[in-house]
């Protein structure tokens, strides 16, 4: 069976890497890897970490790209790849614009789609945006649904998905996490090297989703600053997303505090090790 795995962002790459590596090592499968590079630099970091080399790279990332641009460029690029390779099934992951567009491209070629991490729902089409609709639409385009949990399976059943087409698999992000956490590692970031993880309560923060921008993000950052003010043994580490709106708010509210450390985004390996050393995680 020829299996084509497609992804384009760092989260997808992290979660698909263990699966692609298994497919690459199994003689029963011909494994083909296609990346869209919806995120370029962050995707390449993960490919390097897991020692994966794509067979196809659409390299679609452009400055200030819109959702429409991503969707159109993936759709056009995937058509060419699918016509050439004619895989027996296309595996997509989760809920990105790459996921939906690749599933649609496969549907146009009448190639079955396998949806990894299927069945997640908030039932609010605008939150998360555009991810909720991406995963709903991908479900309607998929022939096989790999659901992480029983709850995800139930979501799909309520939407009329044939029970024989759903497989509960667990989440591949745990496989990736355990693989990376098991490797020896020492921080190279100057800020992280100076943190006293043994005697301080370190809180790691992530916050960048579109639906949090504005008033919600202001409340979140204000609460984080309050925590640092109220608990003198707390150190906050926030790898700040590259989105200019996020960075502006983070610097305005959290900047200048001696125990709140705003650092650049971390690659996956140091971030896993930071989580492992943290007292608490806010995400």
C-alpha cells in the first residue's frame, strides 16, 4: 500500500513524525512524505529533529499570507503531487489549512483520506478559527477516522460517521513527546541556563491563538503578572510567538519584570525539556 503523509506546520510535523517513521520502516508500506511548508522555519526544525526528509516540498509560505492564499496554494500544489504519485491513501493530521486543503485535493482525485487526530470539536465554528471548520470539513472528506479518544469517536458518531470507519488510536503526540524527552539534553538558551529549576517554582506559558487576541489576551497576561507579583519564588518563562500583535501585548504587560522572562520561540526539543522541569504550565 502506498501511503502519502501530508503536513505543513510544526504541530502537525511533531504529531505525524512517529507515524511516518513507522511507515518508513515497515516493508508492507510504500511511504511518501509531502510537506506544504505552511510554516517554513518551524517545520524544518522538526524535520531535522526526527530525521525526516520529505519526498515533496511545496514550500508555499509567503510573507503575510492569508488563509485564502494558503488554501489555494496547497490545493494547486497537492494536485500535481497526487496526480504523479497516485497513493492508495492520503494521511492528514488535525485541523490546519494544510489538512483541509490536502484532504480536498485528494477528494478531487478520488483518493481516500485518512484523518489522524479526528473527532475533536468545540461546536463553535469560529473558535478556534479556522481550525474548528477545518477539522469538521476534513471529517466529511475522510474515508477513515483515527480518533485519539472515545469522546472523539462519540463526536463522529453523532455526526453520522460509520462506526466501522473509526479507529481509536491514542494521540501520536505522546509518542513524539516520550521519544524527545528520553534524549539527553542541556539548555543552550542563556536565560534558561540561568534559571534555578531546583529552588524556584517555574511556570511555563504559551499563549498565541487568534481567538485570544485583544481583550482576552490582556486578561491572561495581567493574571500572569499578578501571579509573579504574589508569589516571590515563581519564575515565569514565556516563549513569545512571532505574531507581532502577541509580542506587542506581551512586552506591554509582562515586560520589565525581573522574574518574567520573555524569550524567543523554542524548538521542540528544548521546549519539551522546559516542560519537564516546570512546576506548572499555563497554555
